[in-house]
C-alpha cells in the first residue's frame, strides 16, 4: 500500500491520476451521504436509539467536512453555491 505522501505526490504531478483521485474522493463523500440517510431512515428501537443515531450522524458529518476540499481565491463564492 503506498503512503499518503506518495499518493498526494502522484495526484500533484500526474493529471490522469489526479482525475481518478478526485473521482474516488467524490465517491467517498457520496457514500457518507448515503450512510447518513440510512441511519436517519433506519429503525430507532430502544431508549437510546435516537441519541446513538445522532452521535453516528455527527461523526459522519465531521468526517465529511474533513474530506470536503477547502475552496480559496477567486472562485470561492461560486464553490459555496
């Protein structure tokens, strides 16, 4: 398994790899969205079910925020739409 540093180096220097990397990151974010919906729509049984679901969703939302690229510069406002 390559190191994170190696993968980021490839993404910075190889446009074909960067496209694949960006696609994989998009799919990871999409999967997190599906996971959040599955938890929210899932059965909530037991006295602590809502609290547990909220904790799991909050953790996924935090991870999603970490995976979302930070937009800076001229197109920052456009990327927030």
